[in-house]
């Protein structure tokens, strides 16, 4: 997680140094799709391990595992296809 967070931090800093606003917009749109999927993936993992043990239970774990294993894999084609000009 730390390696990914530092990597995205470096990418964002580099994008902010692009002089033109059109260039920044294009760069952010390129990495935003991947950032959404990574955020959903890591947020479910982090929530699973930082929540108190007495909260939730098996039903909560099932929902989290569904987000972790199924939703992130399902979102990939949809998010990346939204950037496709033919789909728009």
C-alpha cells in the first residue's frame, strides 16, 4: 500500500507541474480510472483490518470480500471503457 501511495503521490506532483491545464486534465483523466479501482481495492482491505472485532461479523465479512474480489474486477472493464471515444 505504501509503495502504491508513494507512487501515486509522485505521479500527482509530476502532473501538477505540467504547465498547460489541458495537459493536466488529460494526464489526470488517464490515471483517474486506475486510481478509482485501486482506491476501492485498498479501502475494503484497510477497513477489514482496522474495524473492531465485535462490529459486523460474518455478514460484513462476506460483503467486504465481495467488494474485494468481485467488484474491483467488475469495475475494471467499465471504468476503462468509459475513457474510450467510441463508447462515449
